[in-house]
C-alpha cells in the first residue's frame, strides 16, 4: 500500500466493464444456501464487486513474477507437464503449488494471451467480499457483515491486486467455503476444501488445525478421519512429487534465506519486524497516503490489532475450537515467522481480522467499522478511483526493449529471471550460486547465459533485513559484476537503475 501511495507516475489503465450482479457465481451459491438477499444488501454487494473490478488490471502482467509462474504453470499443465516453459530444460515447478494453475488451465486451451487470465482473476477477487458477507452474517448482524464486505472491497491492499493472476483470491474463496463446511459439520466437504486450500498455497498448512480441531474435540473420530483424508492425501502426493523432482517441498527451502546463519534470537527479531510492518500496512489503509509509512499508521494498526486480539480471545472463551479463531491464530503465526514482507499477504487474513475486530468491538462494531470505512474511502479509495495505475508499465521497460532487440539466440539471467526473461522476450535461467567467486562467470558461460541483468531498488521482500541470505546474495552479485576481468557492461539505463553485463 505504501508503494501505491507514494507512486506518482500513473499510466493509462483499462477499466473493465463487469457483468451484472445477477451473473456473479455467488448468486447461485446464495440461492443454494437459501440465504435471503435484502435489496440493500444486494446493492452494497454489487457495489463492492464493481469497485474491485473497476481497478483491474491494477498491475502489469508479470510484475510480481509469481503471477507469471502461475500462468506458465497453467500452460504447462495443458501439455501434460508441470515445469517452467521459459527456462531451457523445462525444470519442474516445485516452487508453486499446482491448484491455482490447474484452475487456470482451461483458459490455456483457449488462449495464450494474459488478458483473459487477468479478467478471470479480477472476477474471483470481486466475489471475495460477497463470500465474506455470506459467511460473516451467520456470526454477526446484517449491517456488520455488509460493513466488513465493504471494508474488504475498498481496502487498498485488495484493490492493488485486482486483475493480478495471483493465488490470494482463490485462496480466500476456498478458505471461507472451508469454514462454512466446518461450521455445518460437513467433514468430507470441509476436507475437500482443505485439500484445495493446500494445493492453492502452502500457507494453507497454517489453518489445518482449525479444520481438524472441532471434529477431534467433539470426539467424532469418523468425521475427523474424513476431514483429514483429502488434505493428507493431496499434500502427500504433492510433497512426494515435489521432493522427487527438486529435493524440496513447497517453499520450505526458502527459509534459509531468512534464518540461515542467524542467531537464536533471529525468530524474535523477524516476528517483531513483521508485526510492525503489517500493523503499519493495516493502519495505513485508513490514513492519508502521506502518513502511510509513518508512526501513525503503526499506532493505528496496533490499536486495531489490540481490539482484534480481544475479539479473538472472546471467541475462544465462548468456543475453544472456533475454526475462525484458530485460523486467525495460525495465519498470524505464519506471518510472524515468515521473513518475506509483502502487503498482499494481508489479503487472506483480512476476513478474519474484520470478523475478530467486530467481535472485539461488540455493540460498538457498526459505528467503528462505519468510521473506518469512511476514512478508507476518503483517504485511499476515492482518490484512486478512475485514475490510472502506477504499475501499468514495467519499471525496466527500456532495458527490456534493448534486450529484446538483440540478435537471437540469447539466454538471460537475473535475480528475477522469469519476469525479466518474459518481458524481454528471452529464455531465462536463475543465477548460479558457486562457492567461489571466481567460478561465477565460468558457470554462467557453461550454462549458455549471454546476458546478466542487474537492477537496483528491486523489491525482494527481504531487502530490509541486512542479515538475510537473500540480501547478501544480491550484494555479492553486484560485487562480482563490477569485476572487469570477468564481466563487460554492454548496456545501461541510468533512469531505470539497470545495467546489462556479458560474462567474459
């Protein structure tokens, strides 16, 4: 959110013309659940969906690299493989779970253009506030549920991901569906949703206790077995395949980038830094952009967090196996220890935060949520509505154009090889990590790499941690490329803070 707030180079951005609310998939869900839809609620929910759609596409395709990985994974699945098509040898895609690519795969049979994938992603995200309302209105009154849906839909963290081919939107939808199945004691259906959740994001492991605890505490062993069967089978198959192809499972191999070589105090410092970051991101949603990175945002986020913690404690006192409460605890715990800091990580947590916040506020929930909604609309949403996105064009557009103009064939390597290669129209390969500096250039040449792209100011999610292995790797790359005995600079774009090198 802070990045969006500080961006001033707004480019042209398309505004999709969304379908009517009657055609939204959750209309059929509501009908199947026999949930009455008052006219006021229909109007508010339609406005929420339209608001999310009006910001799509919020970013250019490939900006986060993971969106490109999901897109390429979907294309690969249609060929009977699950590998990275843009890298020589098509290495297995062990870094991303196959659930979201599998959902996208039917589109790959129809088109290779990113546009339909972005539109589909926007529609799913637009359905999320409707799903939040449908779940929350069974725990709170109608007005509170509608306010929570509107707060979610107008949140700048959410709007910044509209039309982005990332897994947060399907994760939120499947997660809320899983909660509903748990609350209705539908063990097999809840287990199926849990399996889909794990295949969408490894972060789904954090909410598995919430899936199993209610059945275990009630000593319904048969239902517990049915609830656990599908997630256990899905994760075992995925883990076995991933380990057999790449020697890793999910993103667990990234943990050394945070904790490798650190002291026993490192988890505490990471948790403290993450708490401050996410408190600032949440609090900044209700403040003017100029305050988004300041102490006021952190303080407001901490105050909201305290009220949320009170609501969480109250929910657990009422029901010790409350699946929403345990999901919030698990997801918050995961964000506390995960070293990467990205504002989009807040999106799957927002429904739970809004529920617990409303629970903590009690009878004051509606006026406080209404005030927060007014502040969010006034300071964050309205100023951006109808304006172009600050991420409509790649930050390294001129560098990519120069690379694309080079005579083929060329193999590119960088710290973000999939994104940089795709936007340059070149095949790409990850940077090698030899033990000795003098082996770096020979390894690149042996792998057929022609160009190495170096760009300053990239967001790796760990750049604020001076002790992280990832930051040390990036700094090492800079030192190696500056060695004129082993590399020659062939192009430079000072305005983009980018340079291109050839290994000698």
